C-alpha cells in the first residue's frame, strides 16, 4: 500500500497561543528585558528563529516528500535491469583493476545502479519503513553477491592474478576513503531530495563501492584472505557511511515516520536493531581509522622533533598491518644524527604501545634557509624519474614477451613516450594476431604510443562489398587490419581481383593514408605483399 498522505504543515516556531498573548509582562520583567544582556540574548534568539523559520518554509517546505519517497521506492526494486547493470559494471571494474587502469575503473561506474538501494536504505531508516528497508537490503544483497561472484569468475579464468596498485589501494579503509563515502552520501541524498539525481552522483557513490566489491571477488578467486577481508571491510565501511549519511540528510530535510505505512512495534524494533547493527561496525572502523591517523601524526612529529628545526621529512610511509609496525622515511637535515633511528624507534614504541621497525635515510643538506625544501623537491623529481624508468622497463618486458624477442630489441623513447618492437614470426599467428597484441598493450598504456611491427605474414582476406558499394562488417575489419599492417611494414601492398572491388578497396585504404597497387585477375579480391623496387 502506498502512503499518499501529504506531510503535516510544520508549526511555525514564532507562533504563540492566545493565552500567551493575553499575559502582560510586569514592570520587573520589562526592566530585565530592557537590559543589554536581555537585548543581546533576544537578538541571538531572533536570528536563530529567523533561520529556523527560513529552513522550515523555504527549504524543507519546498520539498515534495511524498514524491521523493515514491521515486526512491521504485529505484530499490530487484529487477532484471538492476542485476544486468550490476553485472556489467562489476565486469568492467574488475578488468580495470587487473589492468591497473584508473580510467577503466571510473568508466565502469557509469553503469552501476548501486545508488538506488543504498539511498533507499538510508531513507527507509529515516522514516522507519520496515518493508522498504527489507526491500532495499534484499536488492543490495543480491546485487553485491552477483558482483562478487562474477568478479571472482573473471579473475579465476584470467591469466592475470597479480595484485596491482589499484587492487592494493582497496584492501584497507582509510580516512580518505571514509571522506569519499561521506561526501558521496551527502551529494547523493541532496540530489535526490532536491530532484536533481543524475549520473555523476551515481558515479561518485559507485566509486566508493563497486571497486571494493570487485576486489572482494579477486580475493575470493585467488584465496587471498588478506585482500578479501580488507576489501570487504572497506566495502562495508563505505556502504554504512553512505547509508547513514543519507539517513541524516533525510532527517535534516524533515522526513519523519509519518510518511511511512503503519508499523507494528516488532517492526519498529527491527528498524532500530538494523540501525544499531549498521552503526557498530562503522564505529569500529572509525576507531581504527582515527587511531591510525593519530599514529601517523605521532610518527611525523617524533621524527621532526629529533632533528634540527630546519630539517624536512620526506617520503614517510607507514604500514600498520605489519608486525612490528613498519615505518620508512627520508629526512633532509643540516646535521646528521648517528643514533636517530634507534632513538625514534624506542620513542614511537613507547607512545604507540606497539613495537616499531624504522628505516630512516638521512640526507645532509646546506644550513641555509630553503636548502631542505630544495632537496625535497629534487628528491621528488628523482623519485618521479625512477618511477617513469621502472614503468618503461616493465613496458619493454611486456612487449618483448608478446613479440618473442629480448628486451634489448625493444626501442623505448621515454621523452616522446613511444615504444617500438619488431616481432618474430609466432606459430599460428597472422597479421590480425599482432594487431590484437598491440591493441591490448595500448589499452593499458594509454599515454604511450605502442607500435608492434609484425613479420610479413599473410594478409587478411574477405574483402566483400554490398550493393551500395560499402564494405561488409568482416570486410571492414579486414581492410582496417590491412591498413594497419601496411603502416607498420615497409613493403608495398598489391590488391588482386576484379576492377570494381579492387577500386573500392583502394579508395577505402586511400582515405586512411595507404597507397596500394592494383592487379586485375579473376576470382575474389585478395591482398598480397609486393616486392621492393630494385635499386
């Protein structure tokens, strides 16, 4: 049953009863009211009442709460479309994680419908609707289970099972993850309450949820308990944060239990229990996040207090999951200290209450002002250069493997971000195979120009044209592959066949900058490599 009752008109905060209006203040009250303290208190109270009146009339009064609730209910339904879009989003997300491609991971979020049931969970808590709460939880549970199982299946059949940086970044909730979830929940609830829900808000919420879900699937497929539990904790933390933020925003905008269907006492108790159950794990996560944030501050302050005030701490990294706690840092200082590492370890172990293993690198810099800052900038540039060199070396290794050559046979131009390799003939490989290998690597290195030069293998066939003179879909793929091969191999291309089809193919290739020769023969159109002219 749908509750179409309009929300009750809120009582104006400045309204007074007739009895109150009839009472006249005595002389003493008038004297007190005339005092500066009373005028100041009255002024503040007046401002507060004006703000409250504005909020009730101009903000919450302008919200069609019944329509908002109806729209939110519809988005929480467990439908075929919902499950299909969850599957597509999860599939793209896990592929992006395996490729360590941030762009692919974010792009997958455009498809995710997770926002609906999560917001439904928050709004159902706000108005105390047990049936809606159960419906939202069911849709969210089925969608989450489908995403995890599909991602696990993809990872299981995938040849890539390496923990990439994108996966590692989603194995532990941090303060920044919590902030993303908090702001996403606020933006999503506001957009829905004000009737401005859109794709971008959905992307923001899905960004906090779908990648952790895909990482849970990775941990399940690889039987990695650390990845599985860490990603699941991140997912649950973000989910609860978004749902409770939506609950708080709904309550702020005046959504109350009067908008829901009549509930039994048992159902009301169930809603309260769900609320408490959601709050408990979030509380534990917040406690751990707060402790780690404070510990990080203690580590930095202890290192800074040990050295000269002109020193600078650089590249501070702390691993709270290791036993003992692992800390690595570089300090640029005018004066080196021999026992600094041991002293800081002892001080940190005493302040944190846990053993600490510190790896400290001291770099001596000049004593003039700004020397440490300059050294820090120089180290940052060196670090960036080392990262770029490591990425180029990894790219060279991948290209060497797919081309069947050694790493020394791969040409890497880091200045122009260009990589070229001449492939050896591979058993069973044709021109289309080499093009596919190049495309696969290019997809993961989008800011590089990748060129795989294939051997002069047999060119593609099947250049058929329809009655309108346009190539069929298979013919178009064959011509594109032919154009790619002609652009990679320094050999002329000859089209052999009847005049009409050969001319059409030549025109198609010419539009792509490829010049070919024609040779008329009977039979289907085909392409061959020509011979270089004799010098």
